[in-house]
């Protein structure tokens, strides 16, 4: 299992950026929720960078939907294959604004 990590930063334009990496399941998805509510994330739009997520189960998808229901939210991709497939199968893909950006590390 790849240890999950969540980092938060604020952009100068008031956008909060949350970078997720690793595997997120029922036991670890709380890291995302806690980061968005407990850390100093601006109240404006939120960008969640999921490019480094190696696994996300239904609890991770549920957390993304819950966050989307509280504020404007964009997913920064490309989405990992497994996460995209789950979102397509559940119909959740259409709920999100997804912005694919090149991975600067490659």
C-alpha cells in the first residue's frame, strides 16, 4: 500500500489547492476531509490534484462529492485510470470540472 498524503496550499488568487498522493480507502480518506476543514484552506474555489493518487475507493469518491457540494471544486488530472473508471461506472464523472494538466515530473 502506498501511504496516502495530503498537502494544502493557498494560491494568490484565493484558490485552495489540495494535493493528494498514494492510496485512499475507508481508513485513510479522512486525511482529505480533515485537510479541507482543519487546515487554513481559503473559503473560495478548491482544486484537488489527484494526479498522484494510486488508488481511491468509493469512500474517496464520496469525499470528493461531499466537498463538491460545499464549494466550487475542480479536479486536477489527468485522473488515475482506476479513479476515472470508478467515476465513469457510477456516473460521477459528469459531476466534476476536470482540468488535465501536464505532469511536470515527466
